[in-house]
C-alpha cells in the first residue's frame, strides 16, 4: 500500500491506496506517524478511496491515527471508505470511536 | 478428498507475511467456481486474511513455520476454509475470540476473530498449546439463477 501526504495550514490529508493488511501495516503505521509528526496537524483526514482491500490491520492503523490526533488535541476524519473496508469497520464497531464519512 | 467435498485444494506455505496476499487471492480464485457475488468474494478474502495473519503472527511469533490453507466446496453451495498451523497454540480460545483482545502489539487491533465471525456463517477454533491451531470457517453462498 502507499500513503500520499498533502498538507496545508495544519490540515493534513493522507491518501491511502492499495491493500492494507498485516504485511503492509507496519510500514504504513510508520509513514503515518512520520507524516503526522512532520505536519503536527489540527485536522487529519484519511482518504480511503483508493484502498482495494483492508482487513483488521486497517483498524489498528485508524486507531493509531486517532490516538495520535488526540495527543495533538486535533480531529480525525476517515472518508471515502470503499464497501469492503466499510464492512470491516462496521463489524468492529469502529464508527462509534472514529468519525467516518 | 473427503467424501462430502465436491472439490478441494490444499496449499502449504511458510509463515511469511508476504503470503497473506497470496492466500486470500488463492482463496478467491478457488471460490470463483461457485459463482459468488463480489461481496461474497470480498468476505472470503477478508476472513482468510485474518486467519492466515493470526497463524503467522500468533502461531509462529519467533520463527518461520508452515501454514496450511484448505479450501473445499461442499454440497449446498457451502465453502469451507481451514487454516492450520503447528505453532504455539492459544491457551484460552474463549478469551482470544473476545473483541479487542490481542497479544499482538500495536499494529494488531484484536478484531480478527470478530471479523471472521461476522463475515462467515460458522467459525470453529481448535487449539492445543504447543501443538498448533486450526480455524475452520464455513460460508453458504447465495444460489444464483442459472441463465440457461
């Protein structure tokens, strides 16, 4: 998977693409943390529109992002979640913890 | 081949994380003969990904071992998936199946079994500490209208 970062005015947009699984999660998590640490955003948006597959590793990634943004007293929005990934998030009840649009 | 299976395939591979993608794609390819819907295929890929990841992360935490993936077409349009490892085993299966429970560190969410349960119709976990774990899942695929 790949993460493409765009940052402006303490808003950070991370565009995730490809398959999010355990194999790719460790690097993805490191990249996410580096991007957040570099931008120190007030608002973080995870755009999932180009994610082709996601298992529970994606949940850990999203919860990590949430944790990071809570430390910065900022907000997290997860958007454009494809059908399969949405069902994974729903099965885990992640919508109760994270704003998904 | 077991008597009641209409078709089956068994794959064995080392517990390297690069095989997670292979395992779920192979399962989807095998299931294609049952004429599944796109959603059903995605459910199968997701469940296989979770089970194989568990075997890799928890079965063999410190070594590379063998993971076996068995796929079977059973009467009634039922797909049976078995993921087996001969690794460390799970001391308390009940506890391991609880949502958010994990021993896998920060890149795991503890939601693997919850997702397998929700994406499949049946989930059976047998484990003997020190001997390994076998996860068997079944999913009945919706009958499709034949066009001819």
